[in-house]
C-alpha cells in the first residue's frame, strides 16, 4: 500500500478506523466538529482528536431530532451516533460556530449516551479588541474541562509539544498544496483531498510518518503543469465529495487551491512556538482565515478569496456548498460580487449527501471551463 493509499483507506470507513484505534487502546478518542476545535489540547491531554464528518448512509434516526433543512454534515453525524457507529468515542467536542452545530450539540447532549460532551464557546467577533483575551479565557476553560473529563493533566510542556507536532502536519499539508499549485498534474485533486481529510482523523504520529514520504515521492515527479487544465479555486465549507475533483479534472479544470474546511482552512496559519501555548493558540484562531460563522471584518472573507485567486493564478472559482448551509449561502452574494469586480469568473454548485447527477455536473463544469 502506498502512503496515499493509506489515507484513502481511512476515509473509506472512518468508523472502522476509530474502532481499530480503540482496540489498540493507546489513547482515548475524542470526536470533534469544525476546524475551530483546539486539537492540540486534546492531543496534549493524552487523547486522540478525530474529526467527525457524518455518515453517507440514509438518514432516518436523526430526522426525529433535527429538521430536514439542517445540513447533511450535522444530520449525518447525529445519525452515525444514534445508530451506534461512533461507540468507539470517549467524548465529543462541539465548538459553537454555526447554528446547526450549536443545535447538534444540544441534541447530542440529550440523546447520545456514553461519550462525554463538551462545548467550547469561542467569540464570534474576532476583530474586536477584547477578542484575543476572550479567546484565551475560553481556551483555558476548555483545558480545565478536558482535564476533568479525561482525568488527565494537561501541562504547558505537553501543549507546547503538541503545537510543534500539529504545526509540522499543517506545514506538510501546506507544502503539498504549494507543490500542486506549482505543478497541478503532479497529484490528483481527490488524492490531495484524501490526505488533508484523513490527516484530521488518523493517528498523528502515523500522519507525520506518511506526509514527508508523500512530499518526497511527489518531488521526484516530472513537471506536468502544461497538461493539467484550467486553474480553479474551490471555495465553500465542508467537501464530502471526492468525486467533484475527478469530474472537474475530466471536464478540463484542475483545483490549484481551495478555501474549504476540508482544505486550506484546516492548515493555514501556524501556531507560534516558544511562547505561552494558550496565548499562541488564541492568536492563531484570531488571525487564521475566518469561516462564515465568525466575523473578522465586513469584507475579510471576500478579500481572502480574491487574494487566493490572484496569488494562485486561478482562472476561475467554483463555490461548492452543502445544501442548507446558511453561513456559506449568506456570504455567497458578496463574495461573488467581489470576484466579479476583479473579473474572476465563478460558478456555484450545491450538494447534499449525494452529488447532483454526474451528467448534470459535467455539463455545468464543461460550460464553465469553456467560458474561461
Ligand atoms: S464552515 Fe466554519 S463552522 Fe462550519 S465546519 Fe467550517 S470552520 Fe466550522
Ligand atoms: S458551517 Fe454549514 S456545513 Fe458546516 S456545520 Fe454549519 S451549516 Fe453545516
């Protein structure tokens, strides 16, 4: 099995991977939602942070608790928990970001028996003067909550070590993105997607074994940039659809960067090492590219997207949203307007658990790519 195959293998059945980790029994397993969860703290407390993305199965148990107009990530995650597929978890962490995750937290607390439940209520307005101090206080409280729930001591030294480890992982993922951006044909979009997403779930020691190997293997490949297709940026929330990369590539495009929670929003912005670790984590959350559930200035997200598109020499942007994801849908008009203002073409696609029919998507992307 190649290193890239190993990442794909985890994504094929994350619950089976979680059960395997549990059987090995090295660390308690803490599931979490959203890239605003301080994984470093969970790791430093001796547990394994495992991001949860929902199940691709039909949803029926969750429908008794959540409206059908909640996004499929939230409904799918609850379905998996109620169906007993997440029994390997020792706990679950819910950052209060979008309304759907906040409501999921309440429903989970009342209905999912077994694993402990923790909320982390971070500030929404990140450009306020008090935001950094507020964020640091929230993180200190979370640290204490984790110590209680895991019955563990979370020392500054362990937290500093965890910060170094997660910085290395994020640095490697950024390096892979840069390699693809420079030479888009070097790795397929779905391979890169699998690497980033599985890195949020896998044993982090193993991730750090594999990423340098992938980087070294890609470094030996010949430049194929000329044949890779039209350069596109993929923007949105969570992408649960590796097929979208294949369809884009088959229709003459290639994703050279993204603004996704399952992509660059996970790894961009390293935590400063060598200073008070809680302050350093707070600063990263304040300064990293924001998602639409946070506020960091009226135009910060659009400015960021335009900057990415220009820096990465993208010819167009594909907005890819989960249906019923209000935060992203609300930001879309002004972000599109900002791209229009810079003459950067864009197209928008919405999906639930299943992608729209392949033929339909192919036609839309073909038309878009031809227009570029
Ligand atoms: S879009 Fe924001 S709230 Fe939703 S998962 Fe990503 S970081 Fe979290
Ligand atoms: S940000 Fe959107 S996709 Fe993510 S959990 Fe919230 S509603 Fe769902």
